[in-house]
C-alpha cells in the first residue's frame, strides 16, 4: 500500500516538472524542437526509459521526432525530417486558416447596432482579417523556402 502511494507521488512529481520547457535549435537549418520537462523528468527521461514514442505524431509540439533531433544535432537533413517539417507546417497553416475563417464568420454574423461603434468594429475585423490573411500567405512562403532549403541539405 505504501509503495503505491509513493508511486503516485512520483507520478505527480514527474508530471509537475513538465511545466519546464526549452527549445533546441539548429540555426543553420532553421530547425528546432520543443522539449518538455528538464534533465530529471519529462521527455528526456521518457526517451531514456522508453525510447522515442509517437505521442500524438507531428501535431504534438512536444513530441521529439528522432530524425528531426538527429538533423538538429548533426546538421544533416533526412527524408523523414523533411516529411515531418512539411507535415508540421501544413498543420500550422490549417490552424491559421481556421482562425481566419472564424474571424470572417464573426464579422459576417456580428449584429452591428450602434452606427459609430459598428464602423469601428467593422474596421477592426477588416484589419484583422487582412492581417491574418497576410500571416497565412507569409507562412506559406516561409514553408516553401524552408522546404527548399532543407531539400538542398539532403
């Protein structure tokens, strides 16, 4: 019975420490990964104990992809790294596109009653819709450049 409570305590402590995070980056390749936890608990401990694991695939920002980590540390790009980067960028673009669609939907269905306030709200929405569209366009351009750069390093 006492061993199960200490085990529960360990799990709590282990999960509590995940609030620490840091990034490992290769600036030349413009690749980075986010690492949850620290050297005692978190992803590093999980890799030591269990090896690399899927943990939500590329949609999980905290998943340490083995090929990406190897590329960051070695400076060599692998086909799998390219696939992971492309998939992550697609997910990011979809998220930004959803945000844009949400803005457009809110703008379309917003009840504008007070004419003075309505004009300000309309301008706010129009500006933010334009900014979000620019963000998406920039992200697409950045993705294309990143993939071209990484492809040259294979």
